[in-house]
C-alpha cells in the first residue's frame, strides 16, 4: 500500500504527490493556507486562511475550516480534479459538468500533505428514530398491516399527541403508538389514554396498536388484557424504507409533517 506523508513540503513536491495519488484513486489530505473561489449556480469567495482540503477516491472534494462539521465548499463524486503550480502557489481545481460548477483552492503555504489507499468494505447500518419510524409508516402503511390507511399523524388529543391515526381495511379507526426501543407497561398505559380520548371524541370503537422493535419482559399479559395489538417494527427496516424512498419523496413528506 503506497502512502505519502509530507510535512511543510515544497509546492512541487506536493503537486507530484497529489497528481500521482489522483491517478491511483487515493485519498488525499492537504492542510495549509488557502483561498477558495466557487463559480456555478451562485458564486462565492473565501479569503486566505488555514484550512483542510480532502479529495476522496470517488472524485469528491471537501474544504473544511478549523471549526464546524460542515464543509465550507464541496464538490460531489465524479468531479474532474486538476492540480498545478504557478506564481509560488499550489492550485487545486475541481470541475463538475452538470450542473457546471468549479471550485478553485489556491494554497500559498502548505503544512501537511498526505496520500494513501484506504480500504473500507464495512456495511453502514442506520437505526431510524421514532420520527423516522413514523415517516416510514406514512410512506408505507402496509408495514403495519395490509389495507391500513393513514389519516393523520401527531393528532392532538387531551392527553397528548397520537403518533399515527388511521383506518384499517374494514373501516375501523386505529390509533398507533410508536416506540423505538422495547415497549413496556408505560407505553401501553399511554396508548390506552389516547384510545379512551379518541373514543370519547369520535364515539366509535378504536383499535389500539403498539409498534416497536419488541416488548419488554412481563408485558405480554398486560397487552392481552388491555386489548392492545403489537406490531414488530424494526428501526433498521424503517431506515431502509426511507432510504429507498429517495430525497424527493422524503421532501414532500416533510412538507406534510
């Protein structure tokens, strides 16, 4: 595995290392004093300051300041990246074709330059939050049961807010309480309060469904006694549903929520 680590390198040393790294699709880290210019759908300029520039093997480029987690400028994967030296400066240019955008980082002082091949085949797994689980039910109501239709979410009633309110395939009203962790007795009592308040306002019988990854030990008998139904809802599966739904669909959903 080829690795380079240059401290306070000359501009030419840095240019050669970065150029070779780009040819071999390595990850590049450049730390130094630079200015940044962006032209595209808008335009921006960043005056000289000590910053961190990262080029990943997929062609994405990020520029970070000394604080804050968001990059101040960035380009997505697939960019064409050029590197050159001129007028005692190292110039890194990242060009995106569609939409046309260009970022130019101009370094007049280099502190550290590294280039290396990183191996990463680990699978990323994200557990959804309760809000994400609610979104997943709204997007795909059949994960609760076939024929279920969402009518409202965060329905305001006297004890609080109903997570999901809907109608089943037989036209019966349904109240769903969502828990991200194993649901215990408190969740059941909370759901029963919501059911009672909803029955009083609607004058109709209500199905109560508790949706969670699992139920706590010693809770099964109370579920049966209270007439509460349990639906196993996996946060990982909900995260996958949201991921597959895509940003556009999630954006429309967030507008509704």
